């Protein structure tokens, strides 16, 4: 199957962080235009500010007013902001939060209209996107609402592991109420489905972590493993044909090479899965929102205010997010083609 060049929309994230730096560093390599046409939803004025601050002279955006004008051999930028926009490197400002959400809205609208094939979102600051009249609860919730998705799954990915999170971005005091048989099965279903369709894994093998230290130690340190997690794993096997195994104690699981034996891992709460993932993969990971009808990836780092404008930010994670969006697009297309007309089954018994 030939792989076409796809249009990838890129939100500019927090304008006071490192987003423009990693975007420009990524698209300085002309080889990337062989498989994608990038469209940044941002501001030529902001881009020019960062170019000057970073002393980048061998790169420029192609400024366009709509998708139809995009140059497939250039990094394109659509102006979403007014001329009064102001960059304050390394600072948390309401203006930065507002501009991040404006960029996201424009990109999502074009994605819904089929004008782009996938989006890569640059890092934002949750503090600035929840201030004033804004009530932004994160990209995952935002995209679920926009595309009428009942369930989503935060999935951190790298070449060595994929980690999904059962309870997402919630306070630790609320985690326990999310650990239910139904919720675990829902997330396992999404994880299994995305491994097959988006990552072309045949018969995925999924590890499930326990909630309590030492996975409850047979009930001595908590009953959730025996009463909820184990029954959920068994039900997923029996009713959903999902090969899930566990629960594993998180410390020994990540402390050994156990994670390398599985196609993906389902953690019970955010830091249980994301902290060891970043410790082992920081700078090379990609955050993927599984369970959506559209494709959205993002680098695994934040706004990095402390190094903004210094020219030292690594573009590796952002670059990997571009590659992953492209690969998932074609994996989905291939899976749809292979399963479109399944062979009929016949009863061959006597």
C-alpha cells in the first residue's frame, strides 16, 4: 500500500514556552516534508519573535490564510491571533493561555471539516488555560467533547513501552472511586483496540498494575486487587477476548525488565504509570489520546519556561509526535482496508 503525504495541523501551545523552538528545529530538516505537510495554527508575529530570540536565520514559515494555500514543501503557518499579541518568555500569562486555546479551536475545526488529517498539540500551561472565563480541563476532555467520544485514554508511548492511565488527570484522593470493574474493562477495551488499529499489534498482551503497594499483597495492604482488579481482568479475558495479565506491583514491574514482555501497560493512576515512563523515556516519548475517532499526538514535555528562548530545547519528542501521527494515520487506513470485506465463515462440521 502506497503511503500518501498527509496534512498535519500543529497547535502552537504556550507562546512563552519552547513550542516555537521545537517546531522550528523539527522543520529545519527538509526530509520531513516527504511524508507530511505541516500547518501551524499560530502567529507569524510570535514566530518572528522566537526566530530572533533564538537567532535562527536558516528557517522561515510560509504564511497562509487557509489550508488550500499550504505549500507541501514548507512549514506553513495560519495566523489565528491579533496584532496585539505579546510574548513574555518564561512567564505564565493569561494572554498565552488564551492564544493557546484559540490555536486549538482553529485546528480542531479544520480537523472536523476534513481539511487536515491529524493534529499535534504543543504544550500548554493548565494554570493559564483555566484562568478568567476559560474553563479548559485538558486536551483529552476537550477532544472527547468535540468529537462526541464516550471514553478516552491517555497513552504515553515510546519504542520500549506504552503506558495507559485508568483515572487520568484527577486528584489522588479521587482515584479509588475510578477503580471499578466496568471502568477497567472500558480502558482495557480502548487500549486493546488502539494497539490493533493504531499500532498494528496482533493479539496484544497487556499488563495491568495493582492499586496498592505490592499489588495488595494478597489482601494484606488493600482489597481492591482481589475484589475489583482481578475480576475485571478475568472478565476482560472471558467476555472481551482481551489478553490482560496482572495485577502487577508497580515497583518491581518497572524496576525489572517485565515491561518489555508486554505490548502495553494499564496503570491505575497518573503518576503510577507516567512517572516511571518519563524516568525511562524522557525526551523520546509521545502522548497519544487513544479512543478518539481522530488522531492527536503531543510531545511528553511541558512548556519548559525555565529554558524558553535559550535555544537548548530538544525537538526529539515533538519530532516523534509528528512521526507517530503519520504512522497511526496509515495503520488505521490499512486496518480499515483489511477488515472491510472479511471472508465469510462456513460450518464445516459433519
